[in-house]
């Protein structure tokens, strides 16, 4: 039995437009399943980054960890601004 965990697509309205991301996680996905999939994806990203930069995996992991914290903070800030704009603040 196979079970979809995550479906992600990106689209643009034109070549110069910012990308629009759509990420769908089905309602029947358990938190542990999603965590495992995302962790494996991140592991592979760090491994490929380390190999491409010719640095130890541990160094790449530190760099990725810091970058992820920044990216998550940026996404949070953007969503908060959008919510405030929608609320009329």
C-alpha cells in the first residue's frame, strides 16, 4: 500500500514573475510520517551540498541548520505581514 505524504508544485504566471508554491499534505498524514519524509529530504540536501562544496558533512549540517532557521523566520515574517494586511492593520 502506498500513501501520499506531501505534494509540492511551483508555478509562474510569466518568466519574470515570482514563483508561487503550493504544498499539500493530506489530512490522513501522521506527524511522524511527515517528519520522516522532510528529514530524509533535508538529509539528502545536506549530503549533496557537502559533496558539492567538498566539505565534511558535519560542517554542511551546521551551515544548513543556520540557513534553515533564517528561511523559516523569513517565511514566518512574510506570513505575519500578509495576515496583518488582510486584517487591515
